[in-house]
């Protein structure tokens, strides 16, 4: 039985990268045209959402989104979420309709084909270089001034220990939000670690639950307030992860009881 699972996981993981490539190849000329100028980014974003949904459904994932507050169109936000899986990128694109730009680690730019567009449309950061981190603020400021939103996973990476529910948050996202007085949108991803973690022999098709929380306003806030806001947002996401986990266990108990 273990051998069958290993074969399934291997083929399934390979299929993930095949799915990443198919829509890029099909839309390649249009994707290239959309990144020639910064004004073309909203069109690129629309195609990125198609790409993301294609991968999610192709992998057998389906998502359910619960919203405490809607995002207004033509308004910039700082979007933050917990980070446990590469599918966080796809699920975020499928969840949020407002055009946004990812701030992400530059290592992903090495992925063939995907990396070509990733490094030309996202704000890349080398977490081991302080100069690179400072450059993120300048590039993010430019994007916000263009009316776009910014998406950051404030844990700064995926914890090596998968037993960690939610790692500590870095200041960057909250500092940017305060400087530009844009609302922070906390989002909780419940099932991505279970569905597609970074462990090769793991994962399965199924439900991905998403919770978009009430926005945290930064209007009138100062730099010294960033830690308080950071911990408020982290507590919101952490508490929701606990709720999701209890709901999952309750539903499992109910199905066994029946």
C-alpha cells in the first residue's frame, strides 16, 4: 500500500509542474505583451488568476472562501496570510480579485518558465541581504502609488518544523502599510499544508478553506504602532487556524459517529 502511495505522490507532484507550464505556454505571447509596460500589469494579473485556478482545479483542489469584509475595487491594500505551501500563491490569486503584487523570495525565480515571469512581475527579496530588503520598500512604494495592492507572507518563509502552527511575523508588511496608510487584509489559509506541503511524499486533493478577515486600518498610525498591529494581525490569523482545526476534528468525529 505504501508503494502505491509513493507512486501516486510522485506522479501527482510531477503533474503539478506540468499544470504550471500548460497555461503559461498557451498564453505566452499575451503574457509577454502584458509585462512590456507597467500599465499592462492588470492584464497580466487577470491571466495569472486563470493560471492559478487552472492549477488548483487540475490538482483536484477546490476552495471555499468566507469573508468578513469585501475589498473595494480601485483601492490599495496590504494583503497578508499564513504561509505553508507553494499553493499559497495560486490560492491567493484565486481569492483576491484586486490586482496585487507579491513580495517573494528570489529563489522561486529559478523555476523554469514560471521564474521568467515571476522575477519580472513580483518584488523579489534576498532575505540574507539587508540592501535587498531596503529595495523592497522602494519598489513596493512605486506599486502602491500606481494603485496596486501588495501581498506579503509576513512569516518570511515556511517553517522547517511543520508542527509550527504560525511562525513569528516580520515587520515589513506592517511598516509599509503604516507608511502608506493602506488597510491591512489578514487572510487565513486552513488546509494548504495538508493538501500540498513541501514534503514530497505528502498531500492529497480536497478542500482548501479561506477566511478573509475584517480589515485593520492604519490611517493615523505611526511607526511605533507597527508591533501592536503586527501582533493583532498575527493573533487574528492564529485564532482562525485554531478554529479551523477544531472544526475539522469535529467534522471527522461526526462522520465516524455516523
